[in-house]
């Protein structure tokens, strides 16, 4: 049975992106899968130092909560990341975790060691931004695409909602929450698909 890891990237507890994530996890649950949700801001993850410590082994030498996340990435074949837009990109806490996956980049591209269960691995990206313009998602998407590829997750789909700013704003958009729930159902069902979406709710 697939293991599902969900990463909530906002420092705001039960902020818009976490509410969206919870709706998505409802769909996952409806398909009979259990998920583990981790709030990245609850973890202690220091930034990558480009120390080269991972270059021969593919293991990061910094000992903090990232070790635990690395282990989870190896066993979880469904990954769902939900984040706000911060300065046209990702919040620093999530970006630090992404950068610390340089050790996994080394494993894949230098040591030619891939993740287990390659055929089943897929990932979903949810993001909310406060501004009206849709270009706010471009920065985060470039990074998340590289992140999923490095971790051997197929980019299953994304759900991007702009003009969502004040706390709880997403709750006034039942269609957005319903879409997130639907995507949760779809990724958990094991069906393959790839729909692009960038919309106001
Ligand atoms: C530090 C910071 C930077 C932000 N930068 C942007 C931005 O560049 N573009 C944008 O659309 N929204 C930006 N926002 C607004 C958030 O993306 C928006 O409020 C979002 O709904 C927050 O989601 P959350 O409740 O899950 O944290 C920023 C908010 C903060 C706190």
C-alpha cells in the first residue's frame, strides 16, 4: 500500500495552504490511504552549506531533522507539498529542505543510485499566493519541478490559487477545496494524469 507524505510549508498554522492540503488529504483518506502530515516549520532544518560532505556517499553530514525527512522520502511513494508564495518563490523553511536534498541529487546523478519503487512515485504541488497575477507561481514551480525530479517523483499535478491572502480566505472558495480533495482522490487512486492548472478560485 502506498505511503503518503504531506508537507505543509507555511509558518502560519492552519493557513490557506494547510487548509488546502487538508482538503487534499481528505481525498487521499477517502481512497483508503493513510497519510503523514509534517509542518516543515516544526522541524529543525539548517541550510545547505555546500560543504561537499555528501559528494562521495550521497549522505548529508549535517545532523538535524533533515535526516528523518530523507528517510521518509525513500519510503513514501506519494508526496504532496503545499506552500504559500513568498517573494515570488518558496518560503525559506521549505527552500532549506529542498536545498538539503543536494545529497539525494548526488545519489541520483553522481552515484547513479535511484529511489526504490520508481514506477509508483508521484507528487503533487499545491500553492496559494496573495497577489492577483498568476506569474507569482513561476519561481516556486521551477524549484519544485527540480525537487520532484531529483527525488524521482513524477510530477502528477499542481493546483495554484492566486488572490488568496488573508488567513482563512481559502475557506470562502469551496470549489478550490473541492478540487484539492479531488486531486487527493486521484493521486491516491494510482491513475496517471497530468493536468495543468493556474486559476483564481
Ligand atoms: C513574507 C511574505 C511574502 C509574500 N510574498 C508574496 C508574493 O510574492 N506573491 C504573492 O502572491 N503573495 C505573497 N505573499 C502572500 C501569501 O502568499 C498569502 O498570504 C498566502 O495566502 C499565505 O498562505 P498561508 O496562509 O498558507 O501562509 C507573501 C506573504 C508573506 C508573509
